[in-house]
């Protein structure tokens, strides 16, 4: 497999407050899986790239257990939208909104992401 | 805060926030009362209502939070004022006020007493000594658990339903446990003499000591005043460090008594059919009430009926409570006990149909009325039929009663499906849900799954004993209404796991995306799949890897994205996001050198170390970035992955066998090691466990394994389909006196046949019970080659064995594969600061409080963001 040079340069950026924060090269992400990133304020984000190549980011903290593990869950699609299932107790979170699909009362922060 | 009410909003004050109190609040909310009235609840306990019926499940890991009965923001949403830890102390019926211990005073228009019961403690000397407990609240359990840490023996006073539950809990806490019961048999209220005898045998076989027909005369104490024994009425003395009283309950009617409400002779606040007390502004519901039929009900279902009745009466609907039946099923101890309806055969002219087998501890009795109708019954040792029989009570069963008690296999097994029940049969007695209501949920409210029906009707959300019948009913109803019952794996695939296996095998597909896009449901094609089918398909591809030409390494290319997180990191994730490490120790045999390496690694990385139930060693608390370093050392010392993370072979346990043991007839250790090395890494629908014993004494517990081997003088006996865990099953004998080679060949076939035909997450035990023809069919296929597939099964296994490689050594030698083992993609050198540990018994455990704090506060001590 060859990777076009400009593709490896492409950076994934997250919006934190008013700033865009550069995370890593897009090529470091595996389609269908996530990685964790450390943000300037000490919080953690879970960053995913789906099958279409779209990048999503939500808080890494699983609100049901408190552990910083959402980045290590499995990706899937439900009703057309991408979600991640927490690896601990398997609740699913919509990657675009951070809403928990199994409990209306729970949601996590969803970050704006751009690739450039 | 002073009570502020305008005369237009009526106030309802509820005293007691237990199971029935909460159900009453829900019934008010459903009727929209919460918006029209002020509702105040006084709760004596430090926590809101929880599931007392499931109390004992705390000891199997349910947390107090999980036991809660109050959903999310229920109280806020309905504007209900709940005062925790503040019991009502006095009622002034003239002024219509209730005053609490904290001095709060509320004026009520309607008062509802739901104060439940208190455990009765017989007035024996030293009954309040240190080490004496009752068994009613979460706080009681916490105290027992704490005290049991320093105790060795426990005694339960009372052999009724709750006493047996408490005894099971003490045994579970590791205490030598005694049960002292005054009556001549256990569970005297529910079962008859025959049932009591069967129950006694089973419970004694489980290692508990039962003293029936004996009373407790005195609790004896040591100099410090702590319990050290019990003097019994038969003159004997029982040494014990801990005593739990479970000698029945009494209604908590003191408040009502002091306020001058009418009280029954033997206690209980007297109520009419609408649950009103002698003061029409005051209701009493649940265990504190003496119902209009003269009984105090100690069960939750009648309490819920009363809650509904009181709420209906308050909103001027007609409803009454005139009595309920006393069916119960014991949930604990691994003994099935159930009684329902007229269990003692009190009705005139009734006859018993009894089946009794003392050998296996099974006793079943049905009470049949003069018209042939089923009046009640007692089931001990095998209560599978409870879910079907209880709703049939009152009607004439569709088959002869003898057939209902005979075990399957003897005589004609009664094919009694839920279709034979009338619509008004109560399926869920906890929530009083009839078959008609459940059918309605499917036909009118378009529920298509059991969870949906549970949500819609509440059926199955109490004690859980009706869930099996519920499932059958939902499927039958769906089929009847023309909806094809979807046996698909998940929302992405309409095929079952077995069908997908055949597709992958015959078409030699190795890409999940291709499988999804070509064979998935229309709506799922082109999507991301889901967390159910991805690991399932990954497992099928891995089982068949060499045969279909897929890479054997489970983390290559697309495969990496499919694996559950445990497989993805080749380790088991723990509750704080750290991982555990389990090196393979084949057959449980290990050299001192290797033990020392494990010790050194654990010491150097500060890992919590524990001997597992699988004859090997688990090292807990490694951060993701430490896994490769730790494994590099382990691989160096000759260890390999133990696959504790995968749905794969776990361990083959062994006993010491012929080499050392005076009874051994074969070398069980060698066979266990050979088998473990042969099947290591084999991906399967669920985990696989095995064991080899050197003789019939069976020290390796082979009969509780997916495939178990027991040595005979002539070779080996092979047992299959055994299971420990939640639903233990004894394995069945598949073949006898096999040579080494015959044994291995038969296991090869058996495992490959299972992998091919089982459902996702179906252990061999459930698979064996599910597949048509059961054991006989499996024997036909794998021993007699009835389907002509044995050669293929053997070659599939040969491919697996030839291509096995250790996943961890492949990983640590490849920088590309190692890249994923970092805490942060943008800061590969920074360890995750939330993975922290605190000391416990000279080792460590996860710092859980840290997880409940938002990371900012944890890191900087500031709540600002
Ligand atoms: C570590 C260990 C407990 C211990 O400290 O002894 C253990 C720990 C876990 N067991 Fe177990 N089981 C362990 C021996 C057992 C045994 C005893 C045995 O194997 O002889 C049983 C009963 C035997 C059986 O399986 O038939 C057992 C029956 C279960 C079950 C219930 C399976 C069932 O069919 O009912 C589960 C749940 C499941 O798999 O769905 C389970 C699941 C688990 C999980 C994977 C729960 C989880 O998802 O986190 C635990 C993860 C361990 C980890 O993170 O490392 N564990 N578990 C034991 C590891 C043995 C080993 O060396 O591999
Ligand atoms: C271990 C165990 C197992 C059980 N298993 C089963 C079973 O399998 N099936 C079954 O049907 N039933 C079972 N039960 C019984 C079931 O739990 C009760 O029937 C049910 O809880 C009764 O509900 P209640 O609201 O009337 O009483 P409770 O749930 O006891 O609630 C009463 C509440 O009122 C509080 N209270 C008392 N006085 C005051 C006051 N003055 N002010 C404020 N609050 C007050 C109490 O602290 C308590 O929290 C079991 C009980 C136990 C303990
Ligand atoms: S099973 Fe038999 S051979 Fe093995 S340790 Fe026990 S008694 Fe000895
Ligand atoms: S009978 Fe208890 S939940 Fe249905």
C-alpha cells in the first residue's frame, strides 16, 4: 500500500474552546477504531475515524464507570449514524452528538473536528 | 424549611420509601397526580427505595446503586420532595400533621403509611451482642460483610425463605454455615414434609449444616461481649462467630398504633378493600397493613397491588384489594424451590400427585381439585415448570397431571407451551401482568423483543422468575401475528452465526466489509457494522483462518478494527481502564524459575497478583503502555499468551495424577498439557475450558468443563457440555476407554462441530441442550460420522494446530503493531493519570474514587473549567 505524501501531512484538529488544537496525523488513525488524546486542560478526548473516513471526537470518559476508555470501544452504525460502544458496560454513544443511545439522561461532550 | 401550601393544592404525605412506597409514587405519577398535588416522602433509610427482593444479589456483585428502584430524575421530574434519613416520629390526626425526627412538620390531606416490617428477633439472652445481625436492609448487609471478614463460622436462626437466603450469603462469604430451624423442616411455610426432606438433602450436600426441630436458647459471648456461640434447646452448643436472625417479620405499625388507628390483634394496621385505615384520610399499604382478608402479606406482589389500589382510590377510580396468592420461588443457593397456590392441599376433597426422587433431591407435588383443576404445588430440586404451572392455577391442565411432574425422558414429557394458557393467566406475579397484556404489548404496542415488552408491561422486572415463559410467549405471539421471528445475529445481519460461518467457509471470505456489504441487511450495507457482529465475524474468520487463507494474526489489517477491546490489546480491561495479564501455564504445571519471573515482573511493575480459578496466575493493573514491556520480559522467559481475553481455549486444568498420586491410573498432567498446547489460540463462539483427572475421584473437576477427560484403567473417558458459572451443568459422557490418539481425534471433531454450529456466546452446555437431537445427535455426528463430515472437521483442526503462533511474541517484535500501545496518540510518553492505585492487603487496587471525579478536579484540585 502506498500513502500519498500530502495525506500523511494531514492533521486532525479538535476545537477546544475558541482554539483549534492539532492532535496528530490522520494516518495514525485506524478506520473503525479510536485513539485517546490529551487536551491542554488535562481532559481526554476519544477520536475515531469511520469507514467513510469521517473523523469524530467525544469525551474519553465513560460516564457509567468514570474510566477513560471510550476510545477503546468498538465503532458501529445505528439508524445511519456512527456510534461507539463502551468497552466496559457496552452502552453506545452517538459520535456526532455524544448522546448515549441506551439512556436518554446521559451524554458526553462531542467535539468539533476538522482535518486539514 | 417551613411547609408552605396554598389551600388549593392538596398535600399527600408518604411515610416509608421502600418497595411499596416507591410503587405508590409511580402509580400517582402515572395518574398525573404529581402535577396536581404536593407529594412529600419521609424515608428512614439513608438511601432512596431499592430492590429488597434482590437484596442478596449485592453479594454477587450488584452495587447498591444498581439495586435502586428510582429511575434517573424521577423525583425531580414529578416534583416529589424526598427526605432521606428522616423518619416520621409522630402523627397528629386532629391537626393532620406528621412530624419527623429532624423536626420537619407537614400538614397532609392524605397520609399514606408504607413502613414495611421489622425482622423479629426472639427474646433470647445476648441477642444484641456484637456479631448479631438481622437481614433486611443494605446497611445490614454491609455490616454483615464487614464482620464476616474476621469470622469463620456463622449461624442463621430461621430456616424459612429468608433464612436460607441469608445462609447462602454467609456461605458465599466463606463462613462455615449453620441453619437452626425450630420447625421440623426447612421452609415450613412453603413446602410440605416431602419437599422439606428433598430440600434438606440438597442443602446438606452443598455443605451447610442444618439443625431442624431445635430452638435457640441463648447466645453466648466472650469477655469482650462478642458472640462466640449458641446454646440450643436440645442441650447442644454451637460454636459460632456471627449470628443472623431471620425468624420472621412483624409489621411496623407503631406509628399508626400511637396515632390511635385500629390495629389487628396480632399486629398490622387494619385497612379496608381500598386500603383505607380506620381514619379515611389515612391509608396503609405493603407489609405494615393488615388486609381486609385478615392477612398481613410479606411479599412484594400483594404490596404492589395495594399501592395501585390506594393510588386509584385517591384519584377516585374504583379498585380494590381483597387478597393475593403466596407463590414464591427461592432465588439463591443453587437449589430450585418453588411453591404456589394451595401448596399444602388445604382445600376439601383435593388430591396430590407426587413425584419424588431422593437420589437426585427432586420432589414435585401438585394439588389437584375435585374437578381436576390445578390448585397449587411444591417443586424442589427442579422448578423449571414453575413459570408455566403458576399461571395454570385454577384451571384444568391440558395434559394429565402425572405428566407434569415426571422428569423429561421418563414417560411422555409434557409438551406444555405457553400457548396452552388462558389469556387471563397471570404470567408475572410480581407485577400482576396477564398473558393477555403481554400479547397486547406485541400486537397493539408493536413490541418485538423481550426488553421492549418488559419496558412496556413491567413483566419480568421483579424477581425474574417469569422471564423464560415471557420469552416463549413473545416469540409465539410474533410468529402467530405473521411477523417472522428474527433469528438474525444483530441489526446488521439477518443470518444466524451458523449461517455466517457457512458463508465465510464456503465462499472463503476474509474481509468483514465485504461480508457486510454483500450479505448484510440492506440497511446495514456500506455502514460501520456494530459491536455484536464485528467480534462474531472476526471470531469466525479467526477459527477458519488457515483454511480460508486469512492471516492468522488477529490484529492484522481490517481484523484489528473488529476485535473487542480485550482482543485488541491482547489483555483484559479492568474497571479503571487498566489491564490484566495472564500468561499460559499449561495444565497448571510451572517450574520454580518461571514462578520467580512472574514474581519479579509483578514486583517491578507493582501488579496485583492472584492465583485464578483456572490454575494459573493473573497480574492486574498494567497500563496500556506497559503491556509490551511486561510481555517482552515474559516472552523472554518462555511464556506465551494465555488468551484470557479471547473467546478461545482458556485452560486445561489437571490433577497431579499417576506420577505422584497413589490412586492415579493415567498421567493426567501430561495429557492436560498436550491438550492445552493443541487447542491454544483456537477462536470459538464462547470460551472453552477443559480438565483432565487421573482417576474417578475427579480432583480436576473435569465434569464441569466444556470437554473433560477422566482416566480409567483402560484409557480415557470423554465428557462434554459441562459448565460452571451461573448455570452449572454436569458434562455428559460422550465416549469411554479411549486411547490417547482416539481421545484427541474425538475432541478435534467435537470442538470443530461446536464452532461450526453454535450461536454467538453459546457455551457447549447450552449448545448441547439446544441443538436438535442433543447429545445423541452430536454422538452420531462426531463418533459415528453420520453426516460424513468428520474428515473435514479433523482437517480444519489440523490446519489450526499447524498454523498456531503466539500473539504476544508476534506483537512485541513488530514496531508497527506496538504503536497502538500508548495512552495518548498525541503524547505517547505520557501515562494516563487517571489510572491510579491505592494499597490493599500489601498489594494494590484501583483508586475508584478518582474515577468518580471529573479529571480536571482530580488533576488540579479545581472545579473551574
Ligand atoms: C480471573 C478469574 C477469576 C479468578 O480470579 O480466579 C476469572 C475472571 C473473569 N471471568 Fe471467570 N474467571 C476465572 C475462572 C472462572 C471459572 C473457573 C474455571 O475456569 O475453572 C468459571 C466457571 C467455570 C466455567 O466457565 O464453566 C468462570 C466463569 C465465568 C463466567 C460464566 C460462564 C458461564 O458459562 O456461565 C463468566 C461470564 C462470561 O464468560 O460470560 C466469566 C467472566 C470472567 C471475566 C472475563 C469477566 C469480565 O468480563 O471482566 C473475568 C475477567 C478476568 C480478567 O480480567 O483477567 N467467568 N470463571 C479466573 C480466570 C481463570 C483463568 O486462569 O483463565
Ligand atoms: C432478603 C429479602 C428477600 C426477599 N425476597 C422476596 C421475594 O423473593 N419475593 C417477595 O415477594 N418478597 C420478598 N421479600 C419481601 C419484600 O422485600 C417485601 O415484601 C417488600 O419490600 C415490602 O415492601 P414495603 O414497602 O411494604 O416495605 P419495605 O420495603 O420494608 O419498606 C418500608 C420502608 O419504610 C421505612 N420506614 C419504616 N418506618 C418509617 C418511619 N416511621 N418513617 C419513615 N420511614 C419508615 C423503612 O425503613 C423501609 O425503608 C424479601 C425481603 C428480604 C429482606
Ligand atoms: S483425580 Fe485421582 S489421580 Fe487425580 S489427584 Fe485425584 S485421586 Fe489422584
Ligand atoms: S414473576 Fe417476578 S418478575 Fe415476573
